[in-house]
């Protein structure tokens, strides 16, 4: 496919504009259907019913336009409906829509490209659909490869909503009502200097949180650590950069 610069050929969508009381009349109807016919977890966002989006602008079913600060939870990095992306999806859907897990040229080429782009010790790419799935797969691989089972994880972490992903998470709300969770997880406080869980100051703490990890291993581990899982910075806990 001919490559185009990002944004080139993108049909402009005007900036934010609120035309009705919010939520508008059509939105209220769909929100009611959602409340009635979908699980409660599917209508807990702000009451906005998306009709279409382009670049960083969302239009709702009543014609109100908003600036998108969600960015598809960080995955619509080229903006909504970029023409090059839309053309690629369309072309693929017309050629081959589903092939279970058989190899395709596109998937093999993507894996090759990802391995070439990442540091040399990362020699494989396992392409999955969701974050939770990736967390499940990573932990399964770590356990089978090492023959051990303990996973070190951090308070405040969010890794997804499937059982293992929830179990390594460090936020109580996500887990409430679902216990007991998957065993073998050792949780430690995250390195959060602004609000140190140990009440220390960064200028004098001498990285006490790392010493605490040693203490955790001494007191909780049976010597069977398979992996450590952490976000590079904690998102759901409040964008905490260690
Ligand atoms: C750091 C992190 N890991 C895992 C997940 C779970 O991803 P998914 O919702 O695609 O299962 C999320 C989702 O927001 C996340 O922020």
C-alpha cells in the first residue's frame, strides 16, 4: 500500500461543540438499552454514546463533538479512523477475515518487525488481542519455563480483569466479590516516592522499598519465584512514575 504521512487525506471533523443537553435524547435511549440489556460493567463510563470519531474528535449520536482524552486507553495512537489504517483493515477484511491461529504473511511479518525493533534479547513476539490475555500468557510462560510458581507483583497495579491478571493486580476494588483469587502471588509496595507507602522521604530513604523486596522474599517466598510483573509506570493507580 502506498504510504501516506499521518493526517494526510484525513477528512477534517470540526472541533468540539455541544449542541444538546448531555446526554442528548438519542444517547439517553441507547444508554437505557445498555443498562437494560448489557451487564452493568458496560455502562459505567461517562454517559457518552459514540457515533463516530476522526483524529482526536468524537461525535456522539446527537451530533455533539468532544475532544478525545481517552485515546482508546492508549491504543488509538494514530488518531481515530486514520485513512491508511482504515484502508488496511478494509483490504484485509476483503481478502481474509478469519484463519484461527494458522500463519499468515501479515502476522509473520509483524512478528519479525517487532523483534527487529525491540532490544536484542527479545527474540520472539506473541501477538495477542488484549492486555489481560498477554498477562495470562506471560505468567503461564514464566511458570512453565522456570518450573516455579511465585509471581512478585505490586500494590496499586492494574493488569486486567481475567483471573490471573486480577490476582497480580494491586487494587482491591477490581477484586471485590471474586475471591479466592489465583494463589502464588506476593505483593509488594510500589516505588511511589511522592506518597511513599513507608512514609519515607526520597532524599533519605536509601531505596528502602528495594530492601523491603528482600524482606518479602525472605519471609514470604518458598524459593519458587518465576517472575516479577510490573507496569513501567502505574496507570490506573494515578499515573505513578517510579
Ligand atoms: C497496564 C495494563 N495492563 C493490562 C491491561 C488490561 O488490558 P485489556 O483491557 O486489554 O485486557 C490494562 C488495561 O487498561 C492496562 O492498563
